[in-house]
C-alpha cells in the first residue's frame, strides 16, 4: 500500500472503521514510513483539537428577545413584511425576477431610443410636406401675380386682334382641371399656365366663351365633389382665385370729361364705383344691366371700341369680397344652381381702364 | 452525539397548534444547538445570534408542515443549515470575510484574543493555549469550503452519526466518509500553513 492510500485511511483508522486486515496493512506501512507517521501525528492532533472545541452558550435572554422580535414582525404591516421578505428570498427565485425586470427595462430603453426617432422623423416628414405644400402655394400665388402683371402689361400694350387659336386653347384646359383634383402639384401649375397664359394674351373674349369655361369648370367640380380633397380644392382655389374681373379699356380724348361721364354712367345703371386708382376704375354693376352699360361705355370711347378682357366674374353677395371668396362662391354656385337662380342681387364687377388718346 | 435533550412529541404538537408556551419550550431546548452550528458555520457570535432567531421564527411559521414529529431534530438542523448557507452567501457577497485572516485577532466569548501560532505537532497546551486553539480552529474552519465545514461541524463538533449526516445532506454514507476525511486533511493543511 502506498503512502497516499495509507493517508486516505487515517480517518477510518482513528474511528476504528477499518477491517482488521486493512488496519494491519496500514500499521505495517506506518511503522516503515516515518513521513506517513508524522502525517498521522499531525492528523491526530488536528482531530484532538477539533474534539476539544467546546460548545458556546446561547446568548443571555435569547428567548425574550426572540419573542419581542416576533411580536414586532406581527405588528409590521403586510407591505413591510413583503419588502423584508424579498431580501430573504433565495437567489434562484430572485435572479429570474431581476432578469425579467432587466429585460423589460432594456426593451423600454430600446423602444424609447430606437422607436422615438422614427416617430420624430415621421413628424419631420409631415412638417416637410406641409412646408412644401405652403411653398407650393406661395409659388403658385407668385405665379398668378406674375400672370396678372403680364396681363396688365398686355392690356397696356393693347394688342389689336384676338387669336382664335388662343381662345381655343383656353377652352380645353378647363376639363383638365378635373385632373388637377387628384394630380400632383406640378401638373396643377402647368394647367394653370395653360389656362391663364393664353387668356391673358387675348384682348377680346366673348362672354359666352368665358361663361362656358366657367360652367365647364363648375360642372367638373360639381361632378365629383365627394372625391375632392379639401387641401387640393384649396390649392385649386388659390390658383384660380386671382382671376381679374371683367375689364374694359376705354379710349378717351378728355380725361376729366371721360371720368365724369363714366361715373354718371355707372350711377345711371344702378352701379357704384368701388375704387379709383389713376386711370384704373373698379365698378360694380347689376348683372342684368351690364350689357346696356357696356354698350353705353362703348359709345363714350373715342375709338368707338372697348376692349373686353379676360374672364367674367359673376359675384354674388359682398362686393368687397376677396378673390378667394369669390371663387368659393362660384364653387358653391356650381353646387347649388337653384340658389343662384333666385339670387336677384347678382352683380358684375368691371374694371375700366382709361386710355387718353 | 452531543445533542440537546429530546423534545416530547406533545410539545411539538402543541406548538403546531400555535401554542406559544410550547414554542418557548422548544426554543429553550434547542437554542444552544442551533446557535453553535450557526456560530461554527459563520464564525461570528452576532451573526449566529441573528441567524438563530431567524431559524426559530421559521420553525414557528412552518412547524405545522412537519409531518413526523420524531424527525423534528433533523428538520430543525436542516432549517439551520439552509439559513447558514443563505447567510454565508449573503455575507460573502458583501465581502464580510475578506479581511479575515488567521493572523487577525479572534472574536471570542471573552472578547478578542491576540493571534497565536501553535504548531499542531507541539507540546501540551495550557488553558490559555486551549482557548487560542479553539479560536484557531474556528478561523481555519472558515478557510474551508462551505460543504467541508458543514461536514466537520456536524460530525466533529456536533457529533452527528454518518447515517444522520447522510439523511441531512442527501449523500450515501461512503461519500460522507470520504468527503469528511478530505475536509479534515484540508483543515490540517490550513492549520499547518498558518502555523509556519
């Protein structure tokens, strides 16, 4: 038996648990191995020391203290009890709960950090869209203003003859307006150009043509009112609204005389002057008496010729209404033809440009 | 087996019924045993006292679940060992024993004692030396692995039989014996290392 095996039997040897034959072998080895003998001596000493360890007495007053503690625990609210218990829970129970809580925290953190930017970007997108829309509106308004200016210039230079082609061109784009309802903004601009630009160049345009144009536009609008998106309608309004009222160019020799005559004429036909800006007059006349007024005005003209320009605007209600409002009312009118028929207050706004010759 | 006197079956039954007097009797009978196991396992009188209180509170709360009154001692020892294990982990996490060294002054019932180096192969001890040896052993026990300390405490300090230990620890007698021998040899090594 080697030293290792002998040393493994020290406990059994001291507790007399070895079989006699085993004990004999171990004792024989020990007698011939001083190293193992020394080891056994140390082992015996350790065991002797261990067995000499006295028991300590329980602390004095242990029971009363315990009873006091138990009484306090009984008084403790259930909340306090459960809180205290948490610390005494075994780790095997506490760890999974803590892990679950950690996972929940991580998920929330990820949700807040990763999901929020997406929502923010969505908001940004929304802002951009709205800003781009307003930008588009702005550009459209600018475009319309330019068109009006160009129109004025065209009127001032007063080209003589209308071009039938232009008149014809002016008609077809109107049905195209129905595309405008669902189409993107750029095509709307294009349509606006098509419809506005040629007409502005046209000096004379018949009421019928204009009227049909309006009617066509109104019809189209009234066809699918449900499908029209509000925003797009607003856009369309902003494009179409600044269309000027009817314009007449009056060529006179004496300015003062011409102005007084014009005022008289307006009053005579039950109308009134709205504004006066140099040679530009804005008058409101009852629609019924407008053709008569027009004839009389033509009589005043030196060249016996009035220049009628652009679209006719039939305005119901307030004379001072903004262009946008007028257009809205046109829309309403197209939707409610019955109301239009009964409207006796219908008036026509006419812009009169005096040109001294 | 250096065990406290057996408690009568009737006392346990009364305690089960919630009789506080019966519970007090149980405490008085068993407090020394529980306190000693706790002290040898944790090496601190204060911790041992606190743990002993917890053990008896657990006993009072769960004695109604004890089916066989005859196994009360084993049941109580099991509760004590479980509390010791939990408390040991708790203290270890808080590095309670980090500064612990065999060279440090030793906490005893009579106060702190200076470090004493004693050669296990040395000469007959005086009373003073005997006291030092006891604390020296206590320090060395704390240097052992927890399961090794349990074996030595149960067998060599508390006098449990291998059969009782096998039941308590859920191990066969042969395994208990070999493990216990390994623990004793390790304790011898610890003592020798600290003596030189």
